[in-house]
C-alpha cells in the first residue's frame, strides 16, 4: 500500500483515457455531406484522464486506474498522465487499440463527441479494486461511464467499505446499473445526463432535482454549462450557482474540469460549497481556451483559485 505526504489528499480516478481528434469547423456536416473544416488538433482526453489531470493541477495526489491499448496512442497517454505527476501504476496495457474520441467543435464552442472506447473496455473489477487497496491515504474515488460499470461499482464498493466517499460523473449518458448507483455518494451529471437519470425531467425544475436525489439516494450536483451549477443540499434545498460570463471558445472537457477540481477540493478538506466554487472557476477558465486538457488552468493558476475559494 502506498501513501502520499500531500496535505491536499489523494484522489483515485477509475476511468478512461482517449486520444482526442478535434476538428474546429464553422458548422457540422449533414448526412452524406463533406465540408471543409478550419483546423485540427490532436490532444489527450478521456473523461477519466481529464479529471485526473485537473485534480492533479489543483494539488491532489492522483492515482488512475484504467486501461490503454498496446499501441503508440497508449504509450503517449501513459506518458502524458505521468507528466502531470499522476500515478499510472494501475493503468493496464491490454491488447488492441487505445480509446479515441473524434470531436467536432463549432465557433460558439459547442462540441459533439463520439467515443470509441477500445482498450478502456479492458478494465476489470479486480484491477479497479486492487487500485483502491493500494492507496493508504485515499480521500475520494471518482468514476465516469467510459469504462465498464462493473469495474467502477467494484472500486466504489471497496471505497465505501473503507469509508471513502465516491463521486460518479454519469457520462456519457446511460442507464446506471443498481450495483453502481447503490455505492455512489455523489452524482454529477450535465443537463443531458440528468434528463436520462430523471426520466426526461429537466434540471431547471427544482422539484425534479430533489426527486432525482431522493430516488437515487445520492447527493446531486448538475452542471448546466453557461447557466452554472445546481446543488441539492443535504436538507433538500436547491442552491444554484450562476456561471461567470465568458466568451466560450471550446467547451470540450469543461465538465471534467469541474468534476476534477471538485473532487480535489473535497480531498483537500474544502466544504462542498467551496469545492463547487473551485470547480466552477476551473471549468469557467477552461472554456476560454481550445482543447481539452490544454485548456485547463495551470498549476500556478489553480493554486490562486484554490486560495480564493478556501
Ligand atoms: O468530456 C470530454 C471528453 O469526452 C473528451 O476528452 C473525450 O475524450 C471524451 O471522453
């Protein structure tokens, strides 16, 4: 079992790595149509890796549990995570292609993403549980839905057994397996994912937010893009945090910036309101720059944001 000296706690991310293949375009093509894009950028992504990078930039010790392919993309993804000081000892190299994500971004910053999970599907429950067991000073475990739900559920169950809080970003939207939901302390969907969880309800309806939190048995935080964040508090009141007005360039990964910073905030001992403000500040800055991890605030900037939120 390893520990870290970090006063900022230790986050385990059970999640995906992808290589993002991003086309910036004036508009997206119709079926059967070919159009000329403006610019292409390859980058490092995957909701799990993005959240791990953001948490590390904020100052948490971070371990990632996941799987990459035995190809050059897999090696690049491992090197990238290592360059942020993330422990990749539980990112397994499995036969086949690494995950990729073709992404289209339009001039208003909105994105459309297709993920092809590839090796991410190779993460097993045993691998994920092993990662939980390897961290002595574990503060928070966070997962998403780009690796098998059974692996995340097993890791969360082990975390709950140890009294460690679990946070699920249910993205991309999918029905949640009861075994996973039953060991999830916090749910952080965006509007689309909330609607799937809540049977078509919309997050502008406070009663729907409260009903969803009660039904799932989890604390609920919904990210609303330019409309900020909605939080269902322990006593069932809904608090809405408006976003700062910014000119978005590329919204890809903004949700991951929020989740990664939020869990790092919890790991460092911030209360939930301060952790929400930290997440919003990091996400708000990320949409003003192109790319996914490349758009995140620097470690130095994160320290400034963190001290302003503490
Ligand atoms: O949330 C953004 C991420 O979704 C991208 O980095 C892409 O890889 C997909 O996982």
